[in-house]
C-alpha cells in the first residue's frame, strides 16, 4: 500500500500521564504527586510541574519529598485506571491514522505514512495534536522520524534534534548499559554509530546493535495497531413509540438474540447486562441485570428482565432500546451428554432471580477454610462469585450448630455430671474426648487468649448432644456447639 512512499512514524510521550489524569478531574494549586509502594517504601510515582520545580523527582521516597516540600499534596496511584486512560487516548489517536499502538505505559506510537496530507501536512497534523492535548490538560512531547526508534528518541530527548546528537539513552537501552557506554566515552548516538561493532557486540550483546540499527532503519521494527476489544452492545430504533410491557419484552428478546450471537462468536458469557430504554421525551431508564453465572442463552436471560421492565414508566412511549453486556467473562463450549442427572443452570437461574431482589452479594454460601480452629474452619462467600468445594475434611466430628462459647459452672478437667445451661439443668451422659486444640500462634485472636482447649463430645439428659471444652491454663468450662 505504501510502496515508494517514505515511512513516517510519530511517538507521543506523556511524561505526567498519571498526575495529569487525576488533575483533569480536580485541579490542585501547588505541588502534587502520586505515590506508589516500591521496594518497601512509599515513593513518588508521578508528579506535576509545580512539584518538579520544588526539586522533587520520580522514585524519591515520600518522607524525603515532604522534607523538601511540606505543602506537597499526595494521592495513591491507580495503575489500572492509568492503563484504561491510555487506552482511551489510543482510541482518540485513531482519528489521525489507523495504525496506533502502545509505547510502554505512558506513550503511543503512530504510523502516519500516507495520512498526514489529510490534515494539511505533517507539521499541521502535529500542531493539531499538540493543541488538542493541551486543551485536554495533558503534557505531551512529540517526536517524529522514519523509524519507530528515531521517533521515540526525539520524543524523549529532543524534538526535532538530529538522531546522531542525542544521548545513547535515546536508543531505549537499560540503565546499566547506558552507564557502561558513558564510562567508555560513548555519550551520543553518533559516537556509538561510528565505533567498531565487533567489540560492542562482544561486551554488550546483540541487543545494543539491534537498537542502533532499528533507530537508523537498518533493521525493521513492527508498528502494529492494537486491536479494539469486542464491543458487546446492540440497539434498536423503533419507527413508532411503544409502551406496553409485552412490546418491550419482545424488543428485548430480539436484542438478546443478536447479543448472544456476538457472545457465542467470542466464546464469552455475560455476567452483567444493562437494558436502556429511551423515551420520546429524551429521558432514559436503565434495567440492570446481574447474573449468578456467565450466560449467553436468550431463553434463560429474558425472563430475568421481566421484573425490572414491569417497574418502568414508559411515559409517552419508548422509541429506542439498547442492550449492552457491561461485564463479560470467558465461556468456552462444553461437551453436553444425552443423559443428565441434574441441570445446574436451574440453580443459577434461581440465584439470579433472588439476586435481582436482594442483591447477588446477599446470597451466600459456606466454604471450608484451612484451619483447625472451629471459628475459622469456614468462610462465607457470595454464591455468584464463588464455586462450591468439597466438604470439610476432619479427623474428629464437628457440630452442625456452632456459636460463641457460653460459660457453665463446673470445675476439674473432667466434664461435670450436672450443670446449668440456658436456664436448663442437664445431666451428662456418655462423653468422648478430650480433643486438644491449640491456638494458631501466627494469628491474633482475643477469643483464644486463654490458651489451649480440651474439647469433649457428650450426650445430655433430657436430650441433646453438646460440644464443650475446658481451658487448663485458665480453668473454666464452656459450651460451643450442638450436634444434630
């Protein structure tokens, strides 16, 4: 496509991407920095120009930064949000050319070959880029060249400078390699290019020469665009407004069929769906559906929308429906047998229906935990975000009902023959034990400050089998559970 056309690459470097992202939402007058825990210390991760003017720099410990700048305002860095913001910038940059990729965690690379003339030439294009980013509150350094390496070098070390005059660090080399080259007297790219290659290859390996050749275009370097993630959203614009619940559900069914086809092509399933209904007066109402498991079966999903749709106010009519899978998870095909003992989907649908009323987080299950302490032998997790596990493995039986220890009046290391518990006078029958359980020394638990416990299992008259324990180090008897 570009045969005979000079290749042109643009590199966009955002030196303060993370701090600019935060300050776009809330301006700060004065020094500001984002911090990140690195090497057992809280360090400066990104800072604004006011903080740089006070002598602060990246990698500086927060304690030293506050000593230099007591009025420094800080906030914890969010690397995930920074990555999403850079992804948004990548999508924005496709307005200039279709070939846009990431350059590290704070830059973009654009192959503008054949695109610059659409914007009045390369200089006009770069000026427009710079102006738009400045209006958005983003600091940027722009470099261009015939290779990706040359564009990156000019963006980081000198816009418009000759490649030979730039420092050797402009070749995207590691810090140790740059320091070793400087000690040898090789400080610029031109000096490195004029040096004998064989000694350099023996001392620094092939990567140094590869970076040098890539910068001058003697070795190819791919500039591939990043593929846009699949978008799981469908919409329907109606020729006439609708208002009946049955009509809305019919439209939702048609949208679900199209959406599930997209999910099936990507071997994915929806966990969170949002049905947006736009009214003729411009107002819009949303029906959110959270599923207990990823699904892509329209017949199973559609009935779950019924309750939310029935509560909507259609006003003077609905003229557009939009359905989007807000959260998507992998759902590969499964082998289906012709004989099934049970249908696990029915339980998932029941959990989804209950979750639409009380919230999926409130439908919970017990899961076994790796601890011999009775109170810590289980955890509670939402059913929708956990998987059932095998039963508890215990060498000794455990009670079905467990409650905080309740003291009883007794003395001695053997279970009492008679005692009062919950306003009842009980007589002890046959007992088995003791089972000694010691505290987990690596955890702090106020309930186990009395030390080890000797547990006994025994029947009582007039009835009931209790789980009682004795604390030898701080003598006392307690009831903690009941067996079925």
